[in-house]
């Protein structure tokens, strides 16, 4: 039980940190972008910020609604990693760095979402849409 709580707290910290980073950095990135690709990065960062906070709420109040939110957060994190490396890395290293960033982001996202799903499901069933928090 302690390991489950520690895991959920770590997932919560990751989601809160990505939520704060996305909400704070997204609008600033959009305002200061100098290229069209850079302008796309701001809204994607804002999306993973908002969905990060929504997924954190889902950890506290689990239900079937939270899995699409986790999916949107995961897609936004991977897309932001790919776009940021395309925008900020030198052309000679761009494709290798982009591939590396996307792979690392996918492993990171898979670990967070996979652990949350395992910790929040009981006996192979989806969590109910009840109002009672698990943690």
C-alpha cells in the first residue's frame, strides 16, 4: 500500500510539474516565437499544461474519463519534445536529437501513464466513476 501511495505521489508531482511548466511557458513561447513552427509550440505546451493538471485531478478522483485526458497529455508531451528540438537544435544534429527526444518522452510518458493505470485499477477493472478518491 505504501509503494502505491509513493508511486501515485510521484506521478502527481510529474503531472503537476508538467502542468505548471506548460501553463507558464506556453503563452510566453507563443508570444515570443519568431517562426511559424515556434508559434505551434506555445499552444502545444499550453495543452500539455492544462491536460497535466486535469490528469492530476484524475489521479485524485479516478474514473473512465481520465484515460483520454492522460492520452491527450501524453500526445502533447511527445509533440512538444519533437517540435522543440526541431525549433532549437542546429540543423546538423536536428534529426538525431529529435528522435532521441521523442523516444525519451515516450518512455517517460509510458512510465507515468502505465503506473497510474496499474495503480488505479483494481483486479483488472476500470475505476468506477465514483466521487470517492482512492488515495
